[in-house]
């Protein structure tokens, strides 16, 4: 009886992994088919009133650079309003006030708003700022983004029609080559912006605002109902509500706004958890309205893949855990060979993901041999990190499904400054217990596979073993470095006190 239950659950998990991979392949095909389409910006426009919103929360390492970059925007000051929406509880407040006072003395129309609570978190701050925003267009930058001086004058011409509600630009990465962890993130985010966003946009599908480095038409935000904070991904939520209202959202790949990638595993986990859980919450809220709308079946199908894509992490974890008892069933129960042909799906999924990553790199490099070398170097690590994060990401999925509400935890932005080296990673090594158990679990699976001489399952279990091993390596390595740095700082502080 238990064998039947295991095989059914394993088959269901494999089916959904294959289904999501087909959706990814479909998006890749749409991107390649429509890649040559161009959005033509307006040649001559009258520069409108623009409000720049800067949602801030404890960003002491990067906020000064953000304010300096915004002050450097090449735009008429009489048409530019800057809102610093600060929910900080640390010294960021003093840094912001000092910089704002400086900019006011230089003639900038800049407003500093500090809230004593974080009601609604980022979405709440943006919604409150909207009440006094005088701009026809609203530009939003997170604290670690550094817009180029011509960002506004290059982006605004892409509002070619009155029904264009948003123009989203591409994220750049100032530290993409810092480590394997940042290289993996760079590959994943480039794939999202180059293939996903561009493929959806040029194919007439729904896209999403990425929370920063984009410009909204204020009337679009208001018509869609404003910023809601009942999910952790207020950007995705507003994007779909606006498009369901008939607004067009566009993506511009030619305008790149650089930012910092998380270089600590704990920061990456925080970011991924919020994105995944918020995506699940948004899917529960939006998908019914999507299917009730008058949009085409293609828009509904790809929109569903978009909204439901995060569930794949749960199926990946489930299939990997179930694959171990399945291997034992294979060698103890004859006549069930049909179930074990499912393993060939892993090869198909691998090929789709490899093609996706290769295309991403090729679009940037425009050289086949360079692209092949780079994808051969980065793709294996990307796969290991993704599989190693499957437990953590699955918890985010389950919390989103259950409706459990959690705090909006910001991704720490450290800008790799010398003073940020003492940043305290609050995640204890005991928190790595689930990954440690899974590491041991797949180690035993590999040993059992060698005993059974099962060449079908051994490679898969090895990949899972190395995936959790990579995550544990980064967790222990970075925790050790942070502990040493903290001890050194405490020691230096003690010496300083003794001398005084």
C-alpha cells in the first residue's frame, strides 16, 4: 500500500515539474520568435512632472549613494519632486535628514517623511507618499539602486500611449562577479529580465513591475486601487490588478539601472523567501480574477505559469525526497518499470534549463564560444544552489499557501563597504539543521544506489547531495567569517576603552 502512495506522489511531483518546464520552454520560444520586435519611443515629448519615491528602511550603508544619484538626475528641478519615505529605526534617519537638508539648500524639491510604524511596510510607505505626490509619473528606486543621470529622459518617451501604465527597466549588477553566489544570482536575474520580461512584453502577455527602477503613471496606480499590503509582493499584485483593468505595462531592456546583489547566503535567503511567499500570496489573490477576465486564453495560460511558478520548488523537494524510497521499490518490487522511466524527465528538464541559461548569456555576449564557456562554468553551480535552496523555498511556498502572515523582511544592502564587514548575520548554525539532515539523507541514498548499482538514481542523488552541501558550505563559511569579524571588532573596542 505504501509503495502505491509513494509512486503516485512521486509521479504527481514529476508531472508538475515537467509542466512548469514546458511553460519555461514556451516562454523561451516566444522570446526567440519576437526578439526583433522593437518599442519605438517618442522622439519629442514635453517633460512632465515626476515624483521620485525612495522607500527606505535601515539602509545606512547605501542611502547616501542613492540620494546622491537621485540628485544627479538630469531633469528640470521645477518638474522634479523627491520623496524620502523612511521607516528606519537606526542611524539611517540621521544620514537621511542630513542629506535631505543638504539637497534642500541646493534648491531641490525634496520631502523627508519618517513613519513611527511600518504599517504596510514598503507598500504602506508608497501609498502614504502617493497622497502628496504631485507628479504625473511616479518613479521608484530601492536603496541599493544607482540610477544613471539620464534615467528619466530616456525612460519617459516609452509612454507612447495614454493606456501605458508602467515602463520597467532592466536591473544591472555592480557585483555580479564577486563570488559564485553572486554569479548564480546574476544569471538567474538576467534570465528573468532578458527572456521572461522581454518575451512576455513583446508577445503581448502580462509582465510585472519588479519593485524598483520603473516608472508608473500615477493615474494607473490610482485606477488599479493603489498599493495593497496584503501580500509580500506588492509590485506583482499591483501589476496584475492594473493589467486586468486594461492598462499596458511595458519593459525596456535597453535602459539598465545597476544595483547590488546579495553576497551573503542569509541575505539571499531573505530575498528569496519574500519573493516566493509573496508570489504565492498574490497568485491566490489574483488568479481567479485572471481567469474570469476577457483576456485571451494565451494570456491566461502564461499568466498562470507566471503566478504559480513558485510552486515548482515544493515539487522539486518532494520528488527528490520521494526518489529514495522509489529507488528501493524499484529493486524490491518487479513489474513497476513504467514508473522509473520518469527519470528521463530530469534529462529533459536539464536540457530546457541549460538552453534557457545559454540563451540568456548569448544575448549579452553575442558570441557562441564565450557563451558556451560561461554557461558551462556557471550553470552547474546555479543548478546546485537552486536545488540546495529547495527546502528553504518550499517553506516559503507552504507559508504562502497556509495564509500565515509574516513581517516584510528587507534584503540587507551592504555595498561591500569596509564598515559593513561587521554586519551581524542573525541566522544561527542550528538553523542549518534541515539542510544538514537532507545532506545526510542523500549521502545515504548515494551509498544505497552504489549498493544497488542503480545508474539511474545515483546522478540525481549526487546532485541533491552536492546542492545541500554547497548551501551548508556557504552557511558555515560566512557565519565563521562574520563571527571572526565581530570578535575582532569587539576586541578592538575593548582595547580602545582600556587605553581611554
